[in-house]
């Protein structure tokens, strides 16, 4: 953020157990912790796996951020209110999920405001929830809270304001699902693109890129293998993450055909990735729709729809030939009803 001036920075410890959001005096923290915090802010600003949001009609936090950019003296008043609002929303959320033996991650709220050096009407407000730890203060002999050497970002929002209007709001969440209490209840934002459309877009773009570079029977195995890796990732995760998807698709992948242009596929996906968010909750119903299948006539009036990414696997599906010349398909069943319908019991 070399082109920006840091106008304000605040840190609040969110303590749900005691119903407190306590401000920390950042002027008294050591130099190393300051450097760690600044490094985290830079990472949040440059984070790749984000999702675009827009303000709801009446967003308290957004309205007050705009007021702060008009009058910086309001900073302390409003950041305290933001911290208390997050505390309130976390307490409410924790009550909702207690029966599921789950917990809202404990952490602190870090807020920073930057102003463009060359345009005094252009601002960046960065808010992020980070980890903290508790310890016994030697000076006060009571429980205190501190920032660890290795700081983790649980959630973040990077909001760009220009001429007192919101230009963009990019959010990140490291949870297995994107936590609604953060973007909806606390910040009062809505996703620009919904999960269904995001799932649809990423499936079509990744499949199209793979197909473009795997034409011809000599690349058939690579095409099926890459389709399989992509759909396996999408099917196994709750939240899509662009970096993790690329790692799952290409990490440690060895071409079946040495002439396959693997970098061409990677670059083609990168070129198109602006057409979908880099983080969103996968719509499993839409994913099933996007899984291309071919219908095969097996014989004896039996047909089967097979996903085109499936390759022979002794644990799942494979074909074999018996000594009499008959060709058979071995298929692992997960449907108990279908199994019971065709199982042959030993009459003895």
C-alpha cells in the first residue's frame, strides 16, 4: 500500500464470555507486533481468493464508514460501535449453533483506513477478524489478551470508497462455509453473484479450458483425468477457493500425453477467472447439473448415465472379459435398494 497514507487504525478484542469489545492501545504494542499487523493488512489487501459484495439498502457499517471519510474525527466513535455490533452478532450466532456442538471462532477486530496520496477522495477501509490469545499480565496480575507472533486471518473485507461512494467490497472467509453473520448480519452486504451462477460459471469455464487443449483420442486420458480431479474437488468442498481448486487440479499432476500443454490450460482458466468469484459456497444441486454424462446402452434394455470424467478404477468401476468372451461391467453400489433388488442369495 505504498501509494496510500494510513489515517487510522484500531484493534478491539471481542470477548463473548464477558460480553465486552475492548479497544487496545496500538501505540503501546512492540515493534515486532506492529510489523506483523502491517504485514497482515498488506496480505488482506492483496488477497486473491475474495468475493464481490454490494451494500444492502440500509447498511449501518457502510453508512458510518462513508461518514468517517467525510469527517475523520468520527473514527473512534464508530469503530467502537462496529466492534460492539460484531460482538452482538457473534453472541446471537453462537446461541443459534450451540445445539450443533459448533462454535464461532474467537478473535479480535482490526480496522484500518487508508487515503490515496494522489487523490484525497479515494479511501480503503480494511476490516479483518484475526486470532488472539489470553495470558496473565505480570504488571496487573490479571487476565489480558495479546496478538500472537503468527497472525491468522479468519475473515476480512476490503472496501474502496471514492467521492463518498462505495466502489467495491471484496470479502474473504477462511471457514469451510462463508459465514453469513460476517457479511450479512455484521457488514450488511449482499453477494453480487449468487452461488448457483458462480458454480455454473466455474464449471463451464474449467471444462471449456480443459477441452480446448485435450482434443483428439491421444489426449483422452488426460481429459478424463483432469475432469475427474476438478469434479472431485468441487464435490468434496463446501466453499470454492480459486487457489485450492488450481492446486487440486494441477498439483502433482503428471501428463499421460507428454505433448499436452498443461500451462495452456492453466493460463486459459486464469484468463477467464474474472467471470466468477474466487470464493463462494458450492451449489451442489447446480454442480450435479453441470456434471456431463453420457448415456450408454448396456444391453437387455438396461442403460446407464456415466460421468464423462470417470476412468477405470478397481474400487469404483471397471470392465472385464470372461473366458467365454462375454464383456462385463463391475460397479460399486451405494444404493441399498438397487443392491437388494439384484443380489443373488445362496439357496443352500
